[in-house]
C-alpha cells in the first residue's frame, strides 16, 4: 500500500510538472504585435528631450568578440552625445559628437598619458570605426527604433514574415521588462538587419533597454544594454562643450 501510495504521489507530481511545463511553453509561444509595441515606443520616445545613462556594449567583428565596454553617456535631441568610458579597457576615454558642430566630426581623446591631446575624427573614418560595428551617429534609443521600423516595413513590402514572440518577463538592472525574440527570414541575401534578436522592453516606459543580436550562423554579434537611464534631466550646451571643466579635453 505504501508503494502504491508513493507511485500515485509520484504520478501526480509528474502530471503536475508536465502541466506546468506545457503552460510555460505556451507562454513562450505567445506571439506579439510588434507594430503596436513600436507605436507605443515611438509615443514614449517622442516625450523625451534628453537622457543620460550607462551603456554596456560588446560586439563581434569578424571572428573576434571584443571586451565589454562600459560607457557613461549624455544624449540630447536632435543629436548631441557625450561619452566617457568608465571601466577598462578604455577607461577615461571621452568623446563628443554634435550634429552640425566641428564640421560634423568627433572630438575625442584616450585615457591616460596618451589622452593629453584631443583629436577630431570622421565618425565613419577608419580610426573612429576601429573596434566598432557602428559609427557614433547610430547611437541611441531613437536609432534602435528606426532599425526595427525599417525592417518591419521591408518585410511588409516584400511579403516576408518576421516572427516576434514573448519569452517572459525579466528584470534588467532592476527595471521590469518584457523579453521578446524576433526571428527574421533565413536567407541572408534578403538584407535584413540580422537573423535573430532578443529584446528587453521597459514595461513602464515602453522603450527597449537591452538587445542581443545574432547573425545567420546564430552567433552573438551585438550585445547592448542601458543601465540607470534618466529622462528629461535638462541637459544644456555645456554638457556637450569640450571646454566643460568636468571634462578632460
């Protein structure tokens, strides 16, 4: 009788576990209306004039995955950005880029002794692009939204399918987020941004705060995350002026 009771309990536990697993899988398979989410994101972003935060960035270029970079930044619309690397390997590097200022060039310097001299760089030139998949002109939440939007429009025009599913909910740097996975057409030659992307969207702000991008070999090529975002903080011209005494240009 004891053996039978244990068997019944074990069977009950297995059935319960199976039901929980099936329920979990059903959540993972929940499709999402990406256009509706994008509309909410644009509405939220439209209310933002400026923001600050910490950018965590890691990229693969060719066969090499570069070390993670940790960057404090300030961003103001239409396009002004100040960045300071706050951890190794590029600690104390600084750069400023303001659209229409300095002949549309970056003002930058390295950390340490070699950073005594500031230089002006073409954002898309070889020096500025070294170790980067994107120029600084691609920086920011607004540009990420544009990439998503352009790929959706491309798919609609071509009659291709982009599948977006909800993978659950997670905290990212203490922010409650919805975790999404987007899968694009398998044919690389169709010209989509990537094969697969995992995106974390702030539940309150409706804005993406983390993205992991995979290529057509399904290897991670881009990993970006925003920490400690603060919106509409009242940035001024001083925040994007290399003569600011808080900076080391």
